[in-house]
C-alpha cells in the first residue's frame, strides 16, 4: 500500500494540509504581534521624547513602596558583631575553623574570633541585636534582616561596584539610575536620584552614574564623604547676579538655539540630555534651597536625629536631609557613612573602630525610622542598610580584626512591603557562608525593584546591540520577605 501524504490524516481528521494552513495563520499572528509591539514601543519612545523625561512612569506590577533610602555603610560592617548572632562562634572562640576557607581570600586569617559585644533579644520578635545598635534595636519589629546576602568580590572596589551597579568589572548604571529610569520622579523640580556625601573611593562616580542610560538618570551628588555634611550643598543653586525672569529669558533663547540644532542633526541623546539638564537646573532653584534649609525643623526633630551631639551630628544631618528629599518626591536617596576611604574596614582595631562607627550612625538611623513612621511615610518608603560585604568569623592579625567576607553577610530592609521583626536566610553556624535562602546581590536588586513595582527582567535598556538590566542575566525576587 502506497503512502499518500495529502490523504493522510489523524483519527480526528486533521490533515497535513489543514495543519499547514492553521500553523501559517499562527505564524502570521505571531509576526503581527511582534510588529504591533515594535510600533507600540516606538510610540512610547516618541511620547517620552515630547514630555519631561523625569515625569512619573507606570510600574509593571502593583508597587509596595514609592521610594528608596539607601544607607550605605562604606567598608563592610561585621554582620557577626551587629545583626547575625552566632552562639557557636562564641563557644568556639580561639579554635581553628572546622571547614575550608574560601579559595579566594583578601588577607591571611587565623582562628575563630567571637564577638566582643553582647547580643540581646529585642522587641516583640525577640531577635538578637548587638549592643552596638541599642537605638536601632528598638525598631527591630519594623526591620527585615537579610542574613544570607552574598557577592562575588572580596575587594572594596569590585564589591562596591557590584552592590551599586550589579557588575564588579564593567561600567554599568547604578541601581538609583535604574530606578529613576523605570519610574521617574514625583517632583518635576527635583532630580529622581540624590546621593548625599558619597565617597569618591572604590568606584567613585560610577556608584551613582547612569553609564549608558540617559543622563537624567544619574545621581546628583551633594557634598563628598571627606567633608562635613553641613557643606553638602548643591553648588550655584542661587544666582546673585540675574533675576529669575532674566534667567528664564536667557534659557528660552538657549533652548530655541539648541532645538534648532537638534532639528538639523536629528536624534541626539547627549544634546537632549543637555537641554533637559538646563531646564531641571532652573527648576531646582526654587525647590532645593527650601529642602537644604533645616532651620524650620523643630528642636525635637533635630534631637531625634542626633544633631545635638557632635558624634551623631554629621550623619544625623544626612539622614534628616534624606527624609526632606523623600517627602518632596525624590525617588532614590543614598546616604553614605564614610569619613575615610574604608570607614567600617576593621582589619585591626575592631573594638575601637566598630564602636566609633556605630555611635555615629545608630541614633540617626533610629531617628529616621521613627520620623518616617510618625509622619506616615514608612509604609511607602523602603530603607536599605548595608555595606559592600561583611567580615570573617576568623581573626586577622591579633584577636581584634576581621577580614573581608563576601560569602555571607547581612543587609536589612525596613518599611512598606516587607515583614518587620523577621529574619530571612541564614549563614552557617560560624557566619562564614550563606547557606539558607541564599540571596545574591542580584537577588537583592530584583527584590528591591519588585517592591517598587518593577519587574527586573522587564526593566531593560538596549545598548550596543544587547538588552541590559540591573540584574544582568540572573537574579530573582525573594517573595519570602514580603508582608
């Protein structure tokens, strides 16, 4: 019996000819959907060009929060001496580590080093917090501890870039830039991303830069870490020579000239960014001086942030400024604790160094948490606390120092959308490696974006023939921390 493919059919009567006809229609549908998608994206881009690029943008999913305040502890605070209590480490102090150390280490280390600080159960949750943070400990029921964060780089520069940009060896947009690109700002008179007293070391401007994203996404720096926060001002915010009306006339003329040039050369992202930057700078003149003037704050508020004591005044002012920018619609605010290149980097003098550092930030951070809560802002703000890595459970040098440890460390979040009084993930019994619900830096970024209503896989930007994202080609949102 010969085989006739044209007459062959399945039991259902579905012939090959019908199959080809149906699939051809299906292929056509897919192609049409693709074309319509391209047209929609092109229309979206055209609309974006005609509007303020910093205007609020719709989120991908229902957002839990509107803004981020990132409290960056430069140098790598020890999770073992702050928020990750290890009874076994205390018990085995002075003994050799009973398993292998990482293949790549920053420096030579010795035996186990128990924490010199006591940990006490705090709040209704009963979470143990070190005596280094007695004020923050009072708010532990609002805090979600991420005890299983881990990275890939044991050096300050690479680890800091990884935390800020998702890459430790390439120039990539910072997370604040990605958030600004994805959501814009809630206030047309302010940038979407502000960084207060940033460090110029270990990544420097790349840590708040926009890289290949549009220039309006980059952070606006106020001051630097090596100078007092009282000097952290937007330069040239006032023009003592020309009135606002005359400045407006000058800017309108400049705008017409630039627009004419833009029409002649076609699309030019650099020129468009320059035009927008002039307009934003002009609008900022009316808003920024008001934000930077804290004289109207009550004495009680200033005391809350520690402005009445020398040891807490500097960082307290940064935290207060962060709240003032947040309540006026800035989407991403970073506050950096670093009066030197490596503030929390205690390879030696752990007791003295961590005591000093914690005294400077503990009261201001607790004040920020309390202030946001009493103003009704904590429910739609997420605070992110942490450094570029943690410290080793084994001693470096004498029994008063710890080396870098990116294998497992603690960051924490507080605010809308996350479980308060909650510990997520864990390191091993000595605190060296993340072992439970491991949260890579890419995962932390994906989770942060999720809280803001952004899908980290959809928040992309095409550059050099490839779609880039903050989480590169990995990362997942850890929904286990969501309230």
